[in-house]
C-alpha cells in the first residue's frame, strides 16, 4: 500500500481513504494504493464491504492530468476500476466535493454510490480534448441510459447530487461525515443481504440514431473532435459486449491523447491557473477592497458596476447629469434582472444590490471613502486627465485610481495625478459582467500592492486576469489590430470579407473579424483609423472602403447594415452586396488584380500575423509570458480553446515553418510582415513558446 491510501476497519466494513491533496487526483501511487487496498480488504477476515472515500475537499478530481503525455504506468485506471468492480466484497463510493472524470469512473465501478448534498459529479474530459477513458462511456449508459449519458459526456457539465440522484447515478444523498455516511450505508447493505451490483453486468442501453447524434455533436463543438468521438464510444456500449466496448473506448481515448486538441486544451487548463501566478506578486498583500467607485454609467461602466455588485462590493457610480444617472441605474438593474431570471441571484439579493449596495451620484464627493475607483468614460486623453484630476482631489489616500482605457497611455494618465503609484489600468471587455477577461495594465510607477489588488479584484469578480504592460492596445487590442490588418490586406488582394469570416469560423473562432466589427460597431474602427492617420507609417496599406461603409451611416448590427445586412432583431446577417462593390472599386483604383485565396491560406496568414505580433508583445515585455497572450485571446477574443491560444497553436505548427511563411509574406510587404525578433531568436535556438512558459515557471 502506498501512503496515498489509508486503510481502516469499522466492524465488517473496510474504509479506503484517498489522501492525495489538493484534489485526490488519481496519480500512479493512488492507483497502486487502491489496488493494494482492495486486496487488503479481501484478505482481511470478516470484511464484507469496502467504502471508498476521499480526504480533504473532494472525493476525486479525476486522472492526474500532469501525467498525461508521459509513459503510462501500471496499473492503468480502467484496470483499477475493473479490480474494484470485480471484488467479491460489496463496494460503496461515498462522495463529497467533486467526483470528476476518473473520479466518477471509480464511483461507477463501485456497486453503490452515496453522496453529500453539496457533492457534484461530472465527466469533464471533453474540456481536455479527451473522452472518459476508464469505463464511463460504457458504464454510465448502462446505468442511466444513452440520452442523459451523452448529455453529460459531450457537454462535460457538472451536476449536483440531487440531479445525480434523480438521474440514477447516485443511490442516496445524505448529509454527514462522508466516511460515516458510507459506512452506515454499507452496514445497511450487509444487514439486508443486498447483492453486489456491478454496472458492467447491467443490460446494454437502447440504441439511438448514432450518425445524427455524431453529426449534431460535431457541429455544436465547432471543430472540437472529442465530444463527437464520445458519441462513438457510447455507441459501442449499446452495440458491443462490455469488454469489447471497453476496448473501443480505450482505442478512442488513446487516439485523442495523441491529438493537438488534447495538448491545446490541457495547455489552456494549466495556463488559466498559472496566469495569476506572477513572481512580482509573491508575498505582496493586496489593499483592502470593500467599496468601488465607477466613473461613467454607459454600457461599460454599468457592466463593471454589475460585476462588482454581483461579487458583493458596494458601488458608487458617478454620472454627469441626473438623467444619465437614471439611465445608468436602469442599465445596471437590467443586467441584474438578467442574473435574477437565470437564477444566479435571489430577489432579496437583487433588492439589496439595487437599493443598498448601489449609489448613483452626480457628485464626485460621493467617492471620498471608496477603496478603488474605475474610470470608464470616453476614450480621450483630455477627458481622462480631467477625470483623474478630480479623483486625485476627492479620493482618500491609498485609494486606487484605475482606468478602463482600452489603448491610451496609462503612464501619461498616472503622471497627471499626484499619486502615480496608485494608478493602474483595469481593462474590462464588454459586456463587463459577462466577459471573463481582465487586462491588469501595470504602468511604470504602479506600486506592487496596487497590482496585487488588481489581481485580487479580478479574482473576486471571477475574471481571468492577465498582466499587461503599457502600449497602444495593451496585449489584446494591439494583437487584434495586426491580425485584423492582415484580413484587410487579404480583402484588398482578392479575398472577400465573407470568405475570410467563414474560413475563420471553420478554424474554430466564434465569429470572423468582419462579423465582429459589425457586432462591436464599425464606428469604433473608424474612429481608431482617424486617430492613427496622423502617425501612420508611409508604408502602411490601409483600405479606404471601410470608411465609405461608415460614411453612409452603416455601423453594423446597431444600424441594421454593415458588412452584413441584418433583418430587424436578427443577429445573423447576410452579406451586404454594396460592400463587395466598394471593395471592387477600391481594387480598381489601386490597380490591384484580385487573386484567389484558399481558406487554408487565409487562416495561415491571419494566424501568422497574430503570432508575429504576439511574439513582439512578449519580446517587448508587454506580456510576461506566451501563456498570458494565449489567455487574452481565449477569454477576450473568441479564440478556439482547443488550440490552447495562438502561441500554443504556433508551437504545434512548428515555429521554423511559421517563420519561413512570415519571411515569404515579407517579400510582398516588408513593413507589415517584419518578423518578430523573439520568433527569430527562438527558431535559431531550436526552442518554442512553451519553453519560455516553463522558464518563467522556474
Ligand atoms: C480523466 O479523469 C481521464 C479519465 O477519464 C481516464 C484516464 C485513463 N490532475 O482548479 P484549482 C490541480 S481526465 C492534476 O485551482 P478549484 C490544479 O492544477 C481528468 N492536478 O481548484 C491546481 O494546482 P495548483 C478529469 C489537478 O477548487 C490544484 O489542483 N478531471 C487536477 O478551483 C487546485 O485546482 C478534470 O478535468 C487533476 N485532475 O477547482 C478536473 N485537478 O494549485 C479538472 C486539479 O498547483 N479540475 N488539479 O495550481 C478541475 O476542474 C478543478 O481543478 C477542480 C478544483 C474542480 C477539481
């Protein structure tokens, strides 16, 4: 037995206690210990039942993800499950906290399952680019039928104990110490002469239209393969004897283990957790945060206020006039009533948030006692400086002054106050109460505890916070500007915006760049182009047709027309033929003979532009690590999670080939396609972006 499994005896019942903090992942030592524990119980005179229980905060969070990609060591998890199920003793799993993936598979191999009311179960393997690989695709359909099994396995969603009980996954939900509950349940089974009840011996589930389920799942996954493959594994449960079904599951699992998608999703899993782990924050205590001020109650300000209220902060929102203040109050109430309708908050909480926790004022003096204030006013340096001047005058010493600017120079804003060390950028993404990303923009003089407070706020708001340095657009918008330009160039040279959007949606993006422009409002890009016109490099190729779309008053979805035409109330549009005419006219004017682009070339150029700019962002220290860029694109820009992010994608493609492509594109436009020095350096050294992540983790 390993020290990862405790063995105790309670009358006729042996208890196997898993002790592998923090979440009892099924590491090699745990698997060995479980097998040894079963043998010990079977050899222990008088033992009639075994209870498996987890120590600490969870039953079992699943296979040990850190072992993936390494040589698997015996006993393999499916064999551990079989060993448990085949035991002549009655086996009970007593679950608390989470039982996920392999954790639920261990429970499904037990003959009975009991759970705490707060317990949750799920099969999240699809979020790692996998399917369950230790029998869940074979046992669960036998236990609860095909449809609910497919729902759980293809979505990866977690269900609470009550739902698990009603689905038939759990036999009983009882509150108490998990070990006591499990032992009492086992004693009762012994007393009533209950039989062993191996799920594998239950009847095969009834079949469904498998091809339709496969196609539907593939479509829903937008290019992600593992959920669709899970359908095939469940199909095997219906069509094959149990042992053969297990082999079919294993085959699919091992094939998925070899995919780029599995690597991408596991990179996303660990990066999500590493992103807030910065050496500069070690040992730095954040400042206390209870009340938050917000300047501006437009969509962004109201969204931030909503997020802050939902996280339990008191909010003071400042508007300029009474009617604007009322409108802001209405926006926040609207956002919160959405949360109420979705069951995220109770009516009581809603009332408290809108009445007590929220103050809307037209007087800056109301900010005198707030701990942190976030400015979300018009993107104009003059306006921002005026606001920060007022904040500097009214806010208490030690209050943090934050700007939600999406591209302006936070150093310049900080310098306009008497307390630059207390100034930081907190760049939210709209709608701020829904989007997960927060860029924490650290200016030259920002104090470490102010940075730590930015991250603490992000955590409280349930955001993925990423550290960014100061530059035009920080991490996300700066990279966006570049890949967006690559798309504009392709349009000038012959691709249509509609083909580009489609190619990128097929690649896995939630939307293509032109549809995104329509959604955000084309006037935003128009304003940016005007702002940048004066400082533009002479070699820059900037199309003028997008200005013409705007000049005609077409700003996208909000006006019903942009790159696409939207029927009233519709979010999906049809291509706008006027755009094609404007593009054709501009090509003629510039003497460009349009050429054909394949979808593959579109994706390659778009991604190459993204990665090249991202490498510059990392090389300049704007992002500390490649994984920071990956998380920004994943959580703020609809990048497909199964690629892990653009830097992970680049690693998977191979950096030398990508650099070679960039160098070949540079022959057409040396200014735009200038290779990033960091990319050249990594290729020369035979390293990749993940090597930089690993170096930073040391
Ligand atoms: C599987 O089971 C395959 C099988 O079907 C077949 C096999 C043959 N392994 O998230 P947290 C670490 S696939 C290793 O911050 P929370 C995590 O990295 C697996 N490590 O806490 C973190 O480390 P650190 C299916 C793991 O309370 C620490 O634990 N299971 C694992 O917010 C705390 O995690 C899953 O996909 C793991 N399985 O959330 C479950 N899980 O402190 C994935 C966590 O060094 N895990 N760690 O940064 C989760 O969803 C959440 O971590 C969980 C806890 C809900 C468990």
